[in-house]
């Protein structure tokens, strides 16, 4: 039996987490504005975000409001009732509708087509890639500011695969900012599908279904449309999803082998899209830990993973691009620019306020619950709770039982019956592995500001914590209202 006190929804604890998140954002605004006004060292106009105060509406406003209302009203129920494959398709379609509508609040030119054509962006250098192998061989010579012809900030700040993506789009006839923005939104919104696949494999379908509406309607969509980091998020997310299928999926050995090769291939690509996303190795380690695959299975899959992992680095190395030399030069370039001026003492915690804004208050509450789940599991493991062992329970329930949670009937008893379950603990481990990777990126000092965009790949893996929350419609309303306010009150830089 589970003790009665575990069956309570613990709303006050959720509110404490929300209050802490609100205070963090408020402090970042109130401390940051005087610093920027007096010293101009933050290099953002509306700290902690790279944005300007600009209340506005646009052609995407009606659609954004309609999508938000539909997700809040129908999302939780549909997530529980749709067949699994239909749910994945619906999640991708709704995420695209949500992201496109938010992007078009700023209009086609300002919100989509012009995003990747600004002076610091990738499309400004397409003309310098007439000879791709020669340009890759010469890539590192243009990272540091100074002659000859330094790359724009984003080109120099990322490995060559990031720019090469848009070069190849141009080569196949999809050139220009419109196609580039559409690519980032279309590919970027598949990240929610990848996260759902991984959560289902590692923590059960029940939790994945409960997380689905929060992944679809995340405030992060404001920056997914349209920034290249949305595209990076999807590549990294599919690496994790395929890795989960490889180490724990119940598919035939051939499919698991393909998943191992695919996950290695995508992790290699991830590392050549963004230097900081090498930290996804921490999330991958969490997945392997949760997979609990037999040593023989791991040893059989490891060579396949490594074979896939070697492909992208080998291709770029043969072409003459030196990842390690490029990263060394990037550190120099970073401190030549705003990165060398922005105060670490402010951004080391204000970055986390940016994370609150892209993941929403529901995620803050969900992380609080995830921490409580792990704490209770630890108490049980050390013999501190004699109220019985529920380790055999699984959060997967029938759609009827899950629907009771959404509609509120039996919510106290049902939520209480699954608190501390294995599935929730496994979800908590997955979420906290992503949080650990984000915190390592934070303390590194190589991401001072603009993390509302840069940390999108990590943020996607914090959102599943919302599956632990009761009354999903109220939390979804908070998430969508935050996104609508951010997009309509601020003109974001991405």
C-alpha cells in the first residue's frame, strides 16, 4: 500500500516552484535593465532576452490564439484517446501550426524570411561556398576577427555543418530566407515527436501521452520559428530517441541495430552543428542508464553506434575541416566580441531566467515534482519509508483511467497511486540529465546571453516533466498565455 499523504496533489509545492521561477525572471529584468542602461555591457535591449519592447499584432495572431485554445481545451483528452501513431502525427502538425502562427505574428518578412538573412546569419556567406571542399579546408582561417575576411558571428560560432546545411539547401533550389526559415520550422517541430518516442520507450506510454500537449504548445516555439537552433534541436532530439530505441526498444534485432547506427550518425551531426551540443552525451548517458540493457546487448550495439558516429566527423575531416582547431579559435573569437564583455556574474543566473521563459512555469512546477519523485525513491531505497513497495507499478494506464485524471474524477487517488512509481522516477532521471547538461553549459561561460535560442535543444527535454502535473488544462493555459504575451509584447531577435 502507498501512504495516504502521497496521494495528495501537493498544489502548494507546485506554487512554490512557480513563485521561485517568477522571482528569478523578475530579478533578471530588474537587475539587468540598470546594468544595460548604465554600462551597455549586456548587449541585449530587454534583459535577459535579446528582444525589444514592441507591443504588436500580426497576421499570425488569430491563428495563434485559435491553436492555443484548441490545445488547452482538446489537447489533454486527444493525447489520451488517439492511437499512438496518430498522436505523433497530430503532435507534429499542431506544433507546426503553433510555431508558424507565432512566427507570422511578426509578419512573413520580419518573422520568417528575414530571420536568417541578417548580417550575423548563415545565409550571408552562401556565395563564399562556390567550391565546398576548398571552403571547408579554409574554414578555420576565417573564424577569428581580422584578415582575411572573418565569418559572421553565427558562422564562426558553429562547426561547418551548420552553414553547410543552408548551402546545400541553396544548391537544390531552396535558396533564400523563406526556404531557410521553413526548413528550420518544419524540421525543428519534429523534436516534439522525437521526445515523445523517447519518453514512451523509457518511461511508458502513459507519461508520454500526458507530456504531449506540453511539448506541442511550449513557449519555446517563439524561438523555434525561425532560428537554426530549432533545426539543431530536432537533430539532437532524434539522436536521443533512436538511442532509446536501440538500448531499450522491444523491436527486432535488425531494427535495434539500425537505431544504433542512426543514433550514432545523428550524434556526430549534432556535434558538427553546434559545439555546445556535445553535452548531449550526458543525456545519452542517462538514456543508456535507463535502458538497463544487458551487457551483451550493449557490446553488440556499441560498434554499430560508433560506426554511425564516425561518419560525419570522417567526412568533414577528409574535406579539411578540423573541429578541434575550429573550437580553439572560436574561444578566441568569442572573447573578441560581446562574449568578452558580457558580465559572467549576471548571465550565470540570468541565463536560467531565459530558460524559464522558453519552458514556462509549468515546467518549473514539473521539475519540482520530478525532484520530489527522486527524493522519495531515495527514501524508499534507504528504508526510510515502510509504507510498502510500489516498484512493480507502471504509470501506463488505460485511456479510460488517464481520462479520469484529465477530467478530474478520481484525480487524487489516481495521481497518488502513481507518485513514486518506477515510470515517474525514470522520467525524472531523463529530465534531470538534460538539466545537468544545461547547467554545465551555463557554468562554462560560453553561453552568456541569447540562451533562449541557444538552449532550445536542452529545453525540449525539460518539458516532459509537465507530465507529472495534475489539472493539465490550467497549466497548458499558463504555457500558451506566456508564449502569446512574449510574442506580442516583444520583438524577439530570433
